């Protein structure tokens, strides 16, 4: 080493400083003579700190011992020595390949040792990265593949062949497409050809036939890569079977939830429609519409058991059981089976129906189904667990009813049974109340000389023809005539029976003490004893003297009478009304005279008030309508009532009972002189 000249030393310094490897030079006594920056950094010291020192003075015990062992072996053995050493202090970057070389002097004797250190960390890092990448691909079921720029596969892909069972020859070229599901191959092949032609990304999901013969879903993505000009396609296939099955399950669940929500909405609407059906006929009509819109049936039938509960008869649109053949013949036999077994019965095809009837040995088994009907559903209508009838649907096309639809139909049958029972109860109550009211309202008004009395009554709804409106008129023992028009709030039997009690009490009181104030006072006492606090009743009661035209009148919270004359404008008897019956008050008594040719009209609030018109507006309109009546109407009380009703209800929907009572004093023409 002492033989190096100045130029050689400068050159060596440059090489040692710039070299990407570690270098050190030791003398024969194993002391550092030179150390380049790369190796000094591994030692963790400055290069100048090493000069003249032994390894034990610079390095840790393990590193120093390894160095001195190698130095002694090279010096004494005069040979090269190679090995790997890991410097613990350097962490992951401390793995180096160390090569020891003897340095000879001019005489050929060993004068020192040279150390060359090569960093193995980068090489090992690449190896670890590759190992990690391969492990990641294996863990995620990734299949990495390559293809030439023309789209043909030339390199083997063992992972693909492990999945599909193809041989290398079968996989090469475009053979990989043979493993694609036949239904997916045209789409995948077209997409691959387009990607190759356009040099765009290939991204498709398709089914692949596996080694076991089943199919799994794979997503395949590939890019054309290369520096400058393209060199090859690199892609990967990912097994997405689990994800695909999860997506399909979510779609099925979403569809099922949507269908369940739709069935709930349909059932809610059907329940609302049936709730509005008051009569049996309306229930049948509502079910026919529900069958079309909510069930998709081409025909809907509602049948009921007869009083003997032995025969099932289909209810017609009029609400009355058809008098033709009983249910049970032909396709209606399915409803009989549903009622007999107390469970739904279904037949998706004509042959299913005939087979079912033959199995049940039903007498209709030999009959042909009705033309145009290919599927049927029948459900029992139950009330308290006992059958009251059956609900039937028929379809023009064969169909299978899924379980979810069967549950919906059973719920619909339950609502239909409730509606049918409610309608029957309503009709029974209606017939009873109608008969009661007919017995309460007078068939004829009294014929009193010098007085013409007429009445008008119209129910406020199409079906409920019984309410609290009432009128009455009767002659008194003293020759006068009494009349009354009242309104018991409410509908049905309760209102009708309340009206009956008030009417009968009024008649009894009128014959013993006919003056209006006395009669109303007596009614107040009766009302307290017999009627509830919520039973509101108003009325106008009058007594007329036909000879003088004097009317004595008391008003218990009712609307003012209307007076129509032949010569002047009509007006309302705006006397201050007393309180309704039962509210204790001093009853007033009003007296006025009716001139010949005049008409006094009593009326209920249904004539003047409705959802679009207030009472005040209605009273003003009543006077206006009456003022426009032609003379021939004013002189005829029956025509007058009809005229007022038509004029007041024109353009309005009647939503309450309308009741009127007219008292007319005709003009008495003088007898011609003899």
C-alpha cells in the first residue's frame, strides 16, 4: 500500500467517494486505513473517525468480532473470503454481502486487506415485494394474465387453468373463451375484440365454467401497457361470485319488500273502499273493482250461505242472491270446497280444477269450466270462525299464485267478510228504522176548513232514509190546528226513537194544554227525564186559528219560519229563538196573523245549510228564492215547497235531511149576490 503514488491515491479517493458500494482498506495490523462514505454510513460513524482504529474501536462487539475474524483469515491464509453479514444497528437496510481481499506489497507479501460491501437490502426488498404480491393474488383469487397486442394469448397462466381445468394448449390463443358460459361468450368476445381494436380498457363480468363443471362469476379487466409503443395486454380476473350472489339476494329482497309494500297499499285501499260500502250491493260492487285493480282477476264473485247454512248462493250486483243455479256448479264448486274445508283453494289451470273436483268426488267434476276462465282462487268468508260465504276470483290465463299473494288474498277475504257482516247489519237496522220512521210521520195531514197544509221530506243520503227530521199536524178539540217541525240531531234508530218520544209527548201535552209555551215547558221536563245530555233537539210549534188567521208560536232553538205573501216581499219571522229542548229557560210565546193568500213555511237546516253554504247565507238565499216564485206557485203550498227545494238545492250536493211543512190560508172568494 505504501507504493501508491500521488496520482494513484487521488484516483482511489475519487473511486471510494463515488462508488455505490462500501469499501474499506485495513493494514496488516487490522487498522482502518481508508473507509468510503457508503460503508461509514452503515457503521453509523464518520469516515474520518475510523482511520487508525481497529474494528473493535468503531463497531459493536458482534460486528467487530466478525470483522477481525475475517481479517485474520485473509491475512494468515492469503485468500479471498466472501460472506453475508447483517448489521443490527442499520435495521432493515443492514444486510450486506462482504468480500475480503488480501493486498500485497511490491514483494508479493500481504500488506493489508481490502473490504468490498454490497447492499443486499434492495435485492431482498424486490424479492419480498414479489413474494407479497404473489401471496396477495393467491389470497384474493386473482388470476393475472397477459396477451399480445393482437389479443392472442401466448404465455401460460397456471391460475386460469387451475380454475377451468384447461390445458395450456386449450388456453392459448383465444381458447380461454371456450371456458366462458355460452350465454355470455358472444358479449365477452365482442367486448374483447372492441378493446383490442380501439386499444381501450377491457372490463367485463361473465360466468366461467370451472373444473368441477359448475359456473362462477368473474370480473376481467385488462390494459394495454408498454413504454413508447404498446407491448402487451396485462389483465386480471377476479372471482366475484360471492358479490354477485349477494347482489342478486339484495335485488330479490328489494323486489320482495317492494311487492310487500305494494300489497300493503292495495290492502289498505281495499279496506278503505270496503269501509265506505254501506249495503251488500255496494260490498259486491267494491269487491268487483278490487278484484280487477288489486288482484288482477277477470271476474270476482261474492257468495253467502242461506239461512239454513246449507247452500251457497252468489250475490248479484243488486245485493240479492241470484235465483239461478246455486254456487257449486262448474268453477263455483271451488268456493263450496273452500267453505266446507274453511281454507283457501286454488286451481292454476283447468286440468288442475277438474283433477281437484274428481279427487273430492264433487258432482261438478264432469262439467266443463266456464269458457274464458283458466285459473281460479276461492276463499272462505269467516265471521267469528264460522263461514258466512265465500269469495271467488277467476282469471282468463293460467297462473300460479305465490305464497305471498295467497297471504294477501286471505287478508282481503277477511276484510270482505267484515264488510259483508257490517252491510247486513246496516240493512237490518235500516229496515227497522225506516219502518219506525214511516210509522212516526203522519200519512196524511189533517183536513181543516179554511187551511191547506202540505209537507215535504227527503233523506240526506242515498241509503240512510231515516234521520231526526220530523213534522206533525193535528186538529185540537177547540177547533184550532196544531203543527210542529223538529230536528233530533243524528241518524239511525237512536235519532228515530228520540223523535218518537218527543212527538208522542208533544201530542199528549197539546191536547191538555195546547198553548205553545206550555207545551215546550212540558217537553223540557220530559227531556230531562228520558233523553241523554248529548241528544240535541230543536223544533217550532204553532197553533193556528183558521177563522181569525192568528198563529201562536214558540221556537225551541230552530230556524225562523218563512212567510210568503201574494202582494209583498217574503220575510222571516225573526223572533228571538229560545234554547233547544232540555235547556231550562223561560219559554217565549209569539203571536201574529196570517192574511188570506199567505203561506207560512217551516223547514229544517238541510234546506239552507251544507258544506259550501253557511246558515246565514242560506237564509238570505231562501228569501231571495221565495221572492222569485210566480203567483201560481205562491197560491199552491205543494208547488211552493217543491219550488223552494229545487231552488235551494240547485248546484249543491244534499248532505242532510230536508223537511218542510207549509200552512196556507187561501183567499175565500165572496159568494155572488142572489
